[in-house]
């Protein structure tokens, strides 16, 4: 066994050196000339964020960048989705995804290029908008990789499918693009890659893990109904606020008492709305719940338990049959992101070749969500790999660990990647992986 491990280690080391000798110097020299314009692009994207399903100008800019790099581009593929295709002879078909959308967050980083944009949300409310999840970094790396691979066409063979996906923050865009014929209208990929910013990894490093990387997520709306009346005469009504309060507490028993210990699961009530005045018993309360897990059977168990508890608490409260709660699973749901182990190991070898093994970290899975998972959920079962991209200085990360504090995370108004070194690493990493996957025999 020890001999086998030594042979594997020597193979990886040899592969890494070969990979860098073949591609590393070319990628690095190209990056030296491209990086200033990529950082400038990042700042433009950061200053001009667009909400999910509203990414019109962002999509136009990324489409123009892909065309300039020699890709054949199709727009409006599932909302504001776009697909760029670069064919370069026989070889594998590899999909690379970036997301396009931003969040309803008021930026507080203090950067000169900070977003001051606002937009109307689905309810017509004016909300601030910020790239608080790093999608602007993703897009800048995406464009940089497109330029590098286009320039180095003599060194690889196959087909690249570069997609700009809308509405990732609402976990809608991947399904929208698939329904619009992504795998039917364009070459079907053999494998799919993506990167995602991390707030707790130093720039110059990446994070990677095999298997479950991010969670199933289901967004549920629970409509708790009652019989309204005057607050001074509660005996004449059926109070949905009391029932909703009991429900919030009761739902917490699902993870602690029904899910097998060690099986990751989360049930969080993040929103509760009901009533208009202190002395009025309303006839309805609405709760919004996020439900997260890794295994599909755990996902089904959680939702079934929420339905059962909601129904039985209403029965215990004496609600009439026509006033039973309604549990709605909204479209903003997606499957867990599973990094295909064999493919992820290949990606790791490439990353270690360009960055060095100590900068390719093995990270823990999170209960966050990513609809990149949907591209591996079709009947084709395309192997997926998403790696995490460090965005902060090494000193900031180490200082935060020493002080046992958390750096501003994704979706925070204070989240601030360091653009130049982050983009440089992202382009180096993804370009090298692609060149290895597409190398000519």
C-alpha cells in the first residue's frame, strides 16, 4: 500500500511539473498583459450590478467580451443567459460557467468603485444592489480564461462551452438555461467546471473537496390560517399568530429529534409576517423557511416533517378543515452540489501544478447552495467540479483566525475581494485545468 502511494505521489509531482512546463509560462505571460484590463472590467462590473432576472447590460458586456475572444455567442438562452462556443478540432467538450447577477444589498466597503446602484425588485420596491457574492470576480476570471484559451489554440483540441448564467442568487438560472435547450442546441459537454469566491481563503490559493460540497436547498412558504377577530375576545377567533409561534419552535425538533445524528440538515425560519394592529387577531400569517441537506432522502424527510407538524398543530388548535395550513415549496430550490470525485482529483492535479500543492487546500463542505449542481442533474449526469477561489490577503486571513473573528462573508455589505491577485489566480487556475483537460495527444 505504501509503495502504491509513493508511486501515485511521484506521478502527481511529475504531472504537475509537465503541466507547468507545457502551459504555465504561456498562461503567465499572457496574464501579464491581460490583467490590467481584467481588473478594469471587474471595477466596471462591480459598479454596475444588476439583480437576478435583470442582468441585461451585464449579459451584453460579457457576450461582447466572448465575441472579441473569438467565441460564437448566442444570447437570450433562458432569460439573460448567454452561450459562447469555441470549436478547435477534435477533442473533449468542456463547459465553463460564470454567474451574472447581484444581490439587493447596500454596499459599505468604502471603495471608490463601490456600487451606488438601486433597482426595482419583483414587488416594485426600490432596493440597493451590490455584487456581494463575487460574481463580478467570476465574470472577470471567465473573460480572462476565454482570452487565454483563444490565444493558445495551438496547444489544445476540443470544444469550449462558456455560459453566462442569470439568476444564480435565486437558484433559477441553471434550470432556465436547461429548459431553453442548453444541452440540445449546443454541443453537449463531457465535463463542467466553475469557480466561486471564498471569503476565508487567501488569494493565491484555492479550496477543493470531493463529493458533497454544497447543500440541497428548498425555500418553503407556510401559510398559517386562522379565524380573525378582536384582540379583547380571543375565544371568538382562532389565532394564527399563536399557531405560527408554536410552529416556529416545533420545526426545530426535526433536525434534533428526527434526522439521524451526523446527517447534515438545517431548518431555519427566516421570515414571519402577520397582523396589522395590536388589538386585531388576523386571519393569516406567512412564514418563509429555508431547508438544507445533502442527501436526497434527508431532503424528502425534512419537507414531509414540516408538512406533518404544520397540519397536526393546526388540528390540535382546533382549526376548521378549511383553515388548514398550506406548505408551498417555491421554485427557488436546487439540489446539492456534488463534485464528482474522479474528475475532482484530475482538477486537483492541475491546480497543484500551477499553484503548488500547499496552495490547493482541502476545504469543508458548506450548507450554502449553488445551482451549478443542476448541470449535473440531467439524464446525462455530467461530471462537475467547482473550486473555491481565495480573495483576501494572507495576513487578513491569519489575523482573523488568531483573533477568532470572521472576515466579512459572502452576501455581506462589507465583502471586498482584492481584485488583482484574486483574478490572476482564478485565470491561472482555470486556464491550466482546461489546457490539461484539452491537451492534444
